[in-house]
C-alpha cells in the first residue's frame, strides 16, 4: 500500500487561509469517507483534527475544515495563527482493511 | 481524562524481540478498537496494526505481518504489541492510539506519548 501524496510544505501569513491536499486512489480515499487529518507539532504526539472527511472532534477550532473530491481530500485552515505551525498528516482506510498515511506536510506560518 | 501510556521500548539487536505495552485509562477500554502507529526518526507516520474492542479481530500492515502480534487484555486495560524478528527498519517511536468509535476505520482520537524502539547491533 503506497502512502497518500501530500505536498512537503505549505506556508501562509497570519490571518490567511491555506489548503493541504491529500491524494490517494480508488482503493482508499476515493472509495471511503474514512479520511482523517492529524496535527503534530515538533516533539509531540499527533492530534486528531478531522475525521470522516469533514467532522471535527470537540475542542478543534472551526477554522479547520475538511473536504473530499474523488481521490483527493483536503484540509483547509482559515485565519492562520502562529500556533497552527506543525506537521499535518492525512490518513485513509483502505480496501485491504488497513490504514495508510500521507507523507506529511510542514505548515509554516510566516 | 483519557490517558494512554506506552512502555517497553528500548535497544534490541537485529533478529531480536520486544513487547510493547500501552496502559489505558479514562474510558471504557473494551468498547474501542486500539491501534499501533509508528514514526521512524525524522519520518512520517506509519500505521502498524489494529485490534477490535473484544480482541477477536486484528489487521496488520504488510511491513510487519507475520512478525508482529497485537493483543489486548481488557481486564487490565492494556494493549500489547509483540515484535519478533526485528529489523533496523523497525526503528521508530511507537504510539498507541484509540479508535474514534467502535468502527476503527474512522480515525484515532487519543494518542500516547510514544515509546522508542531502536534496532541496532
């Protein structure tokens, strides 16, 4: 199972919006609404930000939103804040009853 | 408050074995699937394995199938990962993670702090 494809890095200024893409195949992202997004600041454990494509766990700001079209899922962060600077990973359930992660995207807040 | 505390990591020689544990508290452990996810130094996340709430169903990544065994003891609120035939490529921080709901495919909402496994001679 190949990793989902994410851009290595994205950046934005405070207050702006950024979108991180996550491209899979018809065997994972394209076939299941089981896409999750995780935030991982340096030296810490991952934190769930979005599950089932667009659902936010309690406590996650509504500045974070998720969507999906075909084999590509997206995470949008609006109103960027300095505290949003971290690595972001997408994941998807697959037709092999496994989970595959993306390679990760480093978000820099300028 | 949900807490997941991993232990059992350390330095092991190639071909050796190690058993990781994850002590859970703050939720009804037996009601949720649990997974192991690893992260090699400076690399991304890699899903390793999952076990259903009652322990009856397990799945593994191809990279560890046949070498690793996931299990749980619901009477002790503890998750395990038995790792055999370890390779240098297994060197990573191993996280245990709790499934969002009884359907483990929906994502992982709580993670432990991780335990480092180093495979080297």
